[in-house]
């Protein structure tokens, strides 16, 4: 698949942005980056997905995590955000150090096992 956009940031701070850009993905890996025109000619069998008002850039990683939340999911569900926060505070008061340690050995929640995807 070829993704195109008006701008591509490949190595922020190390290289200049690429205008009228594209990147080529094969088997889940980026195999080429450059100008859209050049890459479409170079990889004619790839499907092209164009994003007219976007910037292609490296994925961002949110390293912030709450390891205790899977343990609490059934206890903190609520209809409103304020109720959810209150339920969370109440439930966390009951947690012990042992509860946090046990989270390390639980299977990865299904949502975290899914690869990220882009829509068209």
C-alpha cells in the first residue's frame, strides 16, 4: 500500500520534511519513502491511499499506563465521567501493593494486541 499526503516528516530534527510525499508499506513495514509521484511509478502494483489534508509522520507512543485498570474495570464502570472518576478513586483505595504486582502476569488486554490502522 502507498500512503500519500502533502507532507511527510521522516526524521524530525534530522531531515527536511518531504512535500507531495508518500510512503510504501509491505507486510506491515515501511519499505520506502519519498515523493508521491516517484513512489507510485516505482511501485505500480500497490494500492494508493491519499490523505489530502494530512501529514505522514512517525507513530507516537503513549508510554503513560495504569496497570491497575484492567483489575478494576468491572468495579469502575459508570454512565458519566464524574461517576467513573469517583468509582475509580473508591476502587483504588482498596488496592494493595500485591494487586499491582499481580497485573504484570496477566495476559495483555485484547485492545493492546491490535495493530494500529489507518482509515481512508
